[in-house]
C-alpha cells in the first residue's frame, strides 16, 4: 500500500508541475523534491519520466472521468442523453486540464501528448463499447472510437482554449454544449446506420 501512496504522490507532483511548466523542462529532481522523495525511490517505481506520465495519465483519466460517467449511468437510460452528458464531462475534463495538455507539447514534439491522448482514447473506447452494446447494434467499437475520438478531442481542445482565453465564459460554455449535442446526435446516427 505504501508503494501505491508513493506512486500517487509522484503522479500528483508531475501534474502539479505541468500546470506551470513544459513537460520537457520538468526534471526528475523537481518531481522528487515536490514530494520529498529520492531519485532512487523514483527509479524504483518508474523507468523514466515518460513511464510516470503514462501511468499518471491513465489513473487521472480513469479516476476523474469514470466517477462522473458512473453518475450519469446511474441517472440516465436514454442512450443519446448518456452520450451528450458524457461529451459534456469530456469537454469539462479537457478544459480543466487544458494547461497541462498544452505543456505536453514542446517545439512541435508531441510524444508526451500522445502518451496522454492514449489514456483518453482507451477510456473513450471502453465507454463507446458500452454505448454500442446498449443500443443492440453490432459494430466494432474500435472503428467508432477511432472515427469519433480525434474530432471529439479537437472540439474539446478548441472550446477549452476559447474558455481559457475568453471573457464571456458563459457563451463559450453554451456553444460547447451545442457542439456536444450535435456530436451526440452524430454518434447515434452513425451507430444506427451500421
């Protein structure tokens, strides 16, 4: 259990540093100093900083997103409404972590961002598999998730950036909700076409 607590501290340290600075500028020494751990402890748990980012991303996405998604499933039965509300929480999640996402990109080098996006993609594939199963249609969830994910991710980033830089946050939020409603309808239409 102590190992899990230590790993959680390293994950929180990384994401805390990502709020303020670029991923490539963050050192293992800084990650360790923030949680008062040694580099030996870090390397006992992780091969390198990229492995920490991969694990931290998966845990962050699963914890924060899945808790909200489970709440939606407990209240909603309409598949399109579940899709719509899930898109809203995806947008909110990307907006909440917008600075960290931006700080994963460095001079055109996107590998750290790809690690982070893979965690989001895996989560979305799992979610979409459940949505498709609940509709009774027999289509490959990997096809749907690949088809939908990039569009969803880019729309979320677009509105997160607007939310971050715009004084009229209420209007930006309303625009994002409209986009999520259209996306939900599009996903349902694609599922039914199959």
